[in-house]
C-alpha cells in the first residue's frame, strides 16, 4: 500500500483536451482526505490468499483469471467479487479496505499532474500496456497526440513490469486492466460530491447495489485515449455483475482506521 496524502485537485478534463468525452465535465475542485492505495492492481497471488478466507456475503472463485500468473493482475472478477474481496480482507485484518471512489482514483492517478497522462501529454507502449495499433474499421488510433503508434500485446502484463510509477509511487494506472470504482455511474459531474466520497444514487448498502458502476484506467485491449487520467468508462462493461478478462481492481484503506 502507498500513502496518498490529503490534497485538492481539479477532477475531469479541460474542454481543450484531445479526444476527451463530455462525461468528463464539468471540471470541479475536489478535496481528498489522506488514504492508502494499492501500489499495483490486485494480483492473482493476492486474490487466491484472500479468496481462501471465510466468506462474508458471496462465494469467490479461487482462480478466475484467463491470463495465468501469480504476479499478473486478477481479472474476470465482477464488482460484487471485488467488494467481497475487500470485505474478507477487512474482516481478516480489522482494517477497512474497499474499492476507491472515482475521485480518489483520479486524484491518485494524476499525482499532482494536469496532463492527459501522469507521464505527460502522451503515452507509448514502452511505458504502458494498451493497444498501440490502428483499428481501420472504427477509425480508432493507436497513438495519442504526437505520440507514436506501438504494439498490441493481446494480454495482461505482470504488475509493475514497466518500472514506471507516478510521483505517488503507483504503477499501472494507465492500461493493463480496467479498475472498478465504488461509485454509481453518472453521465457527467453535475452535482458530484466535492469531498472525495463515492457518489451513490440511493442506499450505501453495497451488497444490494444494482445498475452500473464505472471503470477507470483503460486496459490491454483498448486505445490510448481511453487510458487518460480523466477517462471514465461505463456502457455494458461496467455492469456490476460483468465478468471480463480486461477488468480488475485495486484497493484503498483509510489511513489509521481500525474496525471496531
């Protein structure tokens, strides 16, 4: 886990950011309280250890991933699976683990930057795992801005394998696997909370949640514009019960909080 110190940031993308989406508006100031976040997405080794702990609400498959490897990120887990993982880990450690709020995720990804990526204005397949080739049918580009095209690995990579962290010390925030966030999906930021909390439409009982959550960070199968710090994904992929080999997650822990 990496300590993410308190701070404020502008969430969302400016209107002149290349290939942005309207769902990233309006930009708004968010105040974030200190928390800890996983240095990497949850690995398959970590998943197996926690999946072996006593059940809280639902069963967990011990080895669900398509791309096998203890140090590869876990994938093919639903939002409900990720919440159960956090519940089991919390029960075992007596510390409150959970999925990050969308605001916490973007704050942690940006690490003080305002550029499309925490690397800067562009991204390459030398520093992240995404599809760096062109899709002629859909007119999607494997390059972003003045950045070069690259390769398409067609699978996940070991966490941290690019050895490029942001200034907070987090790896794989762009590409590799999409990461579940805690919030309910909203089409834009009108009325969004400004305290860094998860944005829920109705009750906060996670086991009863319905509808779509959202995904952050892009993945090995997607193009660089979707890997931007401000990019938000919903559509069918973010249905809470969706199982896909392009989706994983990482956990956060409230610094100093102990379960009573």
